[in-house]
C-alpha cells in the first residue's frame, strides 16, 4: 500500500499540482481519500475494479506527494471539491461514480452538489459533515466532546511543532488509545507524509462549511452510505441524518469496523461497492 505507483502522474489544476493514477477503461470510478491519507489509500482497490472501470485515485492538495501549495486560511472540503472538478475536467471525465472516505466523502458530496454533470452516483464512507452535528438531537454534547478531545488538541500540537503529538491524538480518537506507539515504521511515515493536511485544516477559518439540508434532499442520484459498526459518535449522527435526507440511498454497516473501514474490512467494503456498481451505481451506458 505504501509504495509509490509506477504510473503516478501529475497535473496542474488552478493553483495546485495534483498527483493521480488513472487506470483501465469504462465508466469512471473516482476515489477521494480521507484525512492523513493520500492516493495510496486506495491502492489495494484499484486493480480489482480497473477490469471494468476507469479507476482514478488522486491526492488532495495538501497530501503526499503533492508539492506544498500556498496555504489557504479558508481551506475546506469546498476547496477540495473545486480541485477535483478541475482535475476531472482536465481528464475529460464526466458522469463518474465518486467514492469518498471521511473528509474526501465530504468533498465528493460537495462535488455532486456543485457539479452534478460530473457525478452519476456517490459512495460515502462517513462523510465528515461536522457542521450539522451541533444542531442534531443530542449533537451539541457530541460535537463539543469531539472538539475538546480531538480538534483543539491537534491544532495546538501543530502550532507548537509537535507533529507526532497531533498524530497520536488523532490515532487515539479513531483507532483507540495507545495505538500510535505500536504502529509500524512504514505506517508512521505514511501518516507523517500527510500531516500537513491536518495542520492546515485545523487552522482553517471554516473547516466544515455548512451544507443546506434541502440541497442534499434534492440530490436524486444513487448514494451508498457506508458506516463502521464501531465508529465514533459524530459519524453515527451524520450518517443517520444523511440516510433520512437522501432520496435514493442505501446504507450498509460494516461489522466490527471503525471509521477506517476500507482498511479494516477491505473485502467487505469492496463487495458492497461491487454490488452498488452492479445495481444503479454505474449503469452500463457511459
């Protein structure tokens, strides 16, 4: 998973140069990674799907191996959605099924709302719509706990130059206390490769831009929601809200998996994606 792809490419879109891999032919299948990850997150899944799809995975602007672009005080998933739209336009991609994990899922949803011509269907693995949480039933306490336990400590760690401290806090929240100190060296390098994203994001003036519920409710394309059985409370609330709003939605819960379900249960996740694509997610007509 951690090796660089031999067919890795780079192109400039707007003010940033993005790295990506583009394999296979057929209906486009685009993968957007989550926080502290990059295009390599999807490496195990690209080959199985390239036999019938044009599979594209890319690294979001502050992630490895992209050269650092100018810092944006307003960096958010909205910026990522605009970057992805430019990348797909550059590659001549239209009507793609877009698979997004966590913050990449947030960007994928915003892409579908802003550029519906580019998206035929969505697969959202716990999209990070944190802006909704304070106003959901029971959400204020959950949101405040997330900020106290994760967001603010990570931001302060980055400000003091303690990158590993920030990564340890994130690991404690999403994978369990003490996990960070037992991670293999290659995993630590991978996380450090992508720490810049969270450094910029936790300092952003608007890291979780608000998405109107009525806009989501008006989204008529097929959507697969994937939730980890052991995920954290903020994502339980967000996925429950998305399930109630989206008109054409199927939700699956991945047994014994947390937020990082695509790593913890890759075959199960891949099976659900295959079933979705074989149904309404990616019709045979491109």
